[in-house]
C-alpha cells in the first residue's frame, strides 16, 4: 500500500524590525518604574532618571553648555508635519541646580522648530539643525528664550526626515562637525563656493569664517561621531551594520553615489548604531576609559567597543560588555554623552515604534509624548566636581584643556572661543611647554580653536615620539596649513597612520609631485593595509591631471610598481606598454604583482595587449599559479568586455594537458567564452570521465555550455536519456541542459529524478532550476503533465524543501511537486501571540 506523506507548513514570518513593529500589540507600560525594572547594567553601575516629560519631550539629540546645562531638541511632529500644522518642536534647557543627579529646572528656549535633529550651544547662542538649515539662535534680552534667528547654512536636502543633517559637535580644533545621510542631496552656497554632498557623509564648518567642507563620504545613516583623545574620528551608522567606522579625509564608505571603491567598518555584522561617545574621566572605571559607547536603538541597549592598535593605519575594534540593555521595548537610546559630573547620560527617545519606513506615518501606536534622559553612575567611585567653565579666566581654561574628562576639555575649548586669540595664545605657551606630548598637541588644538593655529608647534610635533601624536599633528596641519616638506618626510614614517595623514596633507597641496610623493607611503608596507592603500589610491585619482599626461614621455614615478598602482587607481588604458615590459623583464614577478598587471590589462587593455599577456603566460617556466591568474583575467575580459586576444587562441589547448583542476577550469571556461570549437572533443571526453575527476568534469561542462549550439545540446540530451549511464553523469547532463534552456532541461529532468538514489538530489538538479527565473515555471509545466503519484514522494519533498527556502519562493513549482507526488499539504495557523514571538 502506498505511503502518504504529509507536509507540515508553518509560515515563518520575517524576524526583521518591520514585522516586529507591524505585529506590535502590547504597548509597553509608560511608567518610569517599569523601565527601571527592565534595565540590565554591568556590575557596580546604577541608573537613575535625570529628566522626563513634561520637562522634555521626544529627545533627538543633546549637548551640554559651559554652565553644565543640558540642551535637548525634541520632536513630537516626527516623522512628518501634518497638513496645516504649525511648527511646534522644541529646544529645552534642563539643569540640575542642587547637584543631586536629577534635573529640577527646565526652560523652553525655542518652541517653533521643525523636526530639529541636532543642537550645540556655544559662541554666545546655540546652533540647531532645523530640518534643512543650520540656524543660530540667540537670547538678546536675557529672558531665557530665543529672540534672534540667523540662518548659518541652507541648501541641505529635504528628501527624508530621518536622514536629515544631524549630530552637531565641536572638534578639538574648534570647528563644528555634523553628518548627513544617504537620501539627502545638499547644494550649499558658501563664501568659498557651492559645496555639495549627494549622499551620506560628514561636514566640518568654521562659524567665524563660514567655511564649510566635506570630510568623508558614504555610510547609510551616519549618526554618531566622536573624537578619541588623539583627535581621530570614529562614526556609527544607524542603518548600516559594521559597528565602529574609522574615518579620515576623503574616505569613502558604502552607498556613496558613484563610488568605485569603499572602505569597511571595523565591526562587520554588528548592530546598527545611532550615536557614539567615548568614556572618559575619573568617575568611570579605569578599564572603561577610551572605550566607545554606541546606542543600538533597535536592540534597546547601548553597546561598548574597545579600540586597539593593530599595526595598520586603522584599528581593531572589539565589542565588549554593554553599557546598558533593557527588556522594555520602548527604550530607544538615541544619544549618549559624558556629563559634567563624570556620569554617563542617555537620551531615550522612548517609543515602541521607530523610524517611518516600516509603518505608517500616522500609526496610532507612535508615542508623541514621552521622552527621558537617564544617568549612569558607578558605586564606590567619586563623582567629578563640575568645573566652573563659563566665565573662567583664560589661564584656567587653558589648564582645563588638559583635564582627564573629555567634557571639561570640550567645554574649555568652546569657552576659549569667546576670547580673542591675542589673550589665548600666550596662555597656551604654558601648556605647550609641558613635558607631555599629548598636552602639547592639545595646545595646538587650543590655538586652532581660536582660529590662530601655531603652525610651528604642529610641525614640531610631527617629530614626536608618539605616532598617535605625530598623526594628530598632521591632522592639525591638514585643514589649512598643509606643508610639502613635512608631508614628504611623514610618508616614510614607521607608523602607517602617520603615513595616511601625510597623504591626506598632500591631497590639500597644489604641487606637481603630490602623487609621486604619496606613492612612497606604500613602500616597506609588508602586510596589506586597506586604509592606507585607499588614501594613496584616492590621491592618484584626485590629482590625476598632475601625472597622467607625463606618461607619454615615460614613467613619471620611481618604479613600475608605483606606476601600476596609479594606473589601476584611475583605470584608464595608458602606460600599458610600460607595464608589459616590466612583466616581461621580471621587474614585476610576484603573484600579487602578476595579479595586479593581469587585472589591469583585463579591465582596460585592447586585444593586442590581451594577447601579449596571454603569450607571457605561455612561456616555459611560468608557475601554474601565475598561469591561472592570467587565464582568470582573460576570462574576466571575455565576460565583462567581450574581448579576446588578437592572436591564435588555439594556444589555449596546451592547458588542457594539466593535472591542475583549477587551471583546467580556467582554460575550459575560456574555451567556451572564446568559442574555441576545436576544444569540444577533449571537453566532452573529460565530462564523460566525471567518475574519475569531478572538478574537471564540471569545468568541462562549463566549457561545453559556453560553446553552446546544437552539438552541446545533443550531447547533453543523449547522456541524460542514456539509462545505462551513471546517475551522476545523467544529473550533470540535465543540469547543463537546464543552464542552456530550462524548458529543454525540464523535459529531461523527470526521468532522471525518478531514478534518484535514496530519494535525494545529490548533484543539484532542483538547484539548477531555482537559479533561473524561467526554471521553476518550466519544471512546474512538465510536472503538471504527470499523473498524481507518478513522482517519488521522497524526491518531491527534497524539491519542496529547496523551493520553499529559495529567495523567490516559487509557489507554482511547490504545488506541481505536491500534485505529481500526491503529497497532502497541511498548514497551521499561528496564534497572534505565536506570530508576535516569532
């Protein structure tokens, strides 16, 4: 009696945030106590509520002022203003006047804002990103409310309310830094010309001169940005997934429009983060100092990362114990800042619903009322006495630039900007005279903060003992005081990060030899250094006009290796004869160098140059690795550019004699791409010997499919129909015919599948159909012609399983398999609770 199998089909709903929000039914308890009970903290840490509604509302960003007050922008209108609605978002100033760790005073400084996404007090007022503008608000009559509004910058994109300009913060050099996201296209007029950014990236802006410049490009929703104690920049991405990103001038990351090369983050596969802050000061545990805290707003937690040196220009970033996590689903940490007392402050946007790309703008579950600021302290560790920064004497402020607390250093720098350079520079002499290189670097930053950089100090520090200080000094010189001789020396520095900043300085200079000098930064680098490599690659492209025309007179660089690097950067068909000569005479001979040459010629070379590369690989004495590299490159040229060598392609036949399966595979694929029909008999014989050499047989199949035509079709059909052939050979023949023509493959497949050993598909017949858009309907059409029960239930189940897990979910094929094998489907309906849990 025939056995009947039952398919139990459970619809596993996507585990992404979109479904989780759409399925949300239990709105979390809004009481503060409910949140407090849900927090999980590291040992020794404790959390208290610093401020909540109605003192604040829906906090999006926060920053402190020099008086120790916390400025917070909130938006109840987000994600979109209603038709006819007045602009009503607010800027709050909250303060803990009695020092008990709880805010007791709140002032609304402005209440007519439109989705403000960033705030930064300073320069006698406060900078606010108000949707598409950077504005400066002032209180001129002393009543605690803004009464003067100045548009500092306008022209930022309007396309998306959660990808606006955001994350205002001061850099150690006194400039204002901020980010923008992927969907924004900015065209900003400045006294120095129009500045554009057509996607994600980061800007820096000096208010007193109105100079605005892009710093880096890319990332999806780059929200967080922090400087470490040496002035290096690290960013987080609210829609990416690579944790901490090390950024530098002209760095480009994914999603930057038109980018041909991008850099990775330091933590691939990590959560998405909307902010970042460095733990500093004497209150946090010693081993916390220098770690980065990044809110994972989707995961209701704040991750921590530890940076370490790894011998390259970049860093190793290691995820460590979280700062805080919560089982309360409305806890949405969106910003984190060190406070004036050494405690850690967290802006909690508080909402069970996040973003606006996954649920409706007007979804009634959105919370437009609540918002909280939390404060984390550590038991048994003294808090920091809040320094009196506002109104302090210049000498006191300069001393604060060297404080252990990042908050104090940043506020002191901001306060120094209210004094003239004439008063500040003499006081900085004392700090620069210290026998500590980091203190001296901070003195340089202090001079920059008042826009009067002590260039000689910075140049002196480019010879510091600490490579971190040397790199910091070069960064100080980068903005407007780039120096050719300093950069020329620094490109040979023993530390790759110093070299990276030397290349960045060179990119600022108008000198005909910038690229020639920059290429020297790659000399002596034994291990791959992606970030340094990128910096040199970038200057080769940006300064192309300075060196490319010189190639007509010969190599403008010190070696052909450098020439090859520059040529590959611009990807243009010039200088190839020079490169080929170096290949032939052995100047370029390592596998890495051969790979670079082959790749370059494959991408831009003409048929004659491809032939010269092919001929080089045919010379006796070439290693199989070198030959494989060349054949792979020729494959790329055939596939991507439809080009082949100008000479006799039959020379390829010598590679069919090899026992090296990889080399044979390259040759077989090339025979198909070049339509070398003389290779057909050998490929057919190799295919028939599949039992002996599986890899070569599959490669031969690739070559036969490439040759195509009726001979290949007839050959494969004959084998598929040969009941005396092995199941493996018949399966491979069906797979090959399916790759040629899914309908023809389907006509052959059923008879072969019916003979599958143990009801399995070991060679991937079903996979071949699922890889093609036309495959599933072609196989389904043939199956539907079969009588119910004509197909083995075991093999049909294999097909159902593979089809159900395929990205395209071909329901027609699943039903056809069920019908042909007489399978009885049964679906279970999950309860709402089960669906929400899944």
